[in-house]
């Protein structure tokens, strides 16, 4: 009785975060895969695939900014404010990285 329950809880703990992720989180995960492929040399800089990845990055940045604005509009206390600041810095780093990548 205990083993099936533990197995179900383990599967739920692994599957639920992936299934409940919003569009921005899913896009971020996909972007990480694209970036890793680019670093491994799956496509050359300036190629059509690189251009498509740059467009995807730009759309992800736009979605991320919209989500940040929505999150910052609501304040649930000091921890929420700290989380908003961390998200803002992360978004800024992502945009900088994308700009540098587009220059090359």
C-alpha cells in the first residue's frame, strides 16, 4: 500500500510543475534548449536557424516583460517584492545576452 502511494507522489511531484508551467516558463525552457544547441554548434551564426532563434528570443523577452509588469502590479508582501526584483534582473540579463548574440 505504501509503495504505490509513494510512487504516485513521486510522479506527481515531477509531472505537476512541468504541466502547470505557464507559457513564459515553457518558452524559457525551450529557449534554454535552443541556446544549448547553438553553443554545441548545431547551426552557424548568421544562418536561418540562428535568425529564427533570435526572433524566438525577442518574443520571449516581450512575454517576459509583460509578465513582469503584471507581477509588479500586485504586491503580496516583502518576499513578493524581492522576487519581482530578482525577476527584473534576470530579464535584464537575458535581454543583454540576446543583444550580444544578435551582434555576432
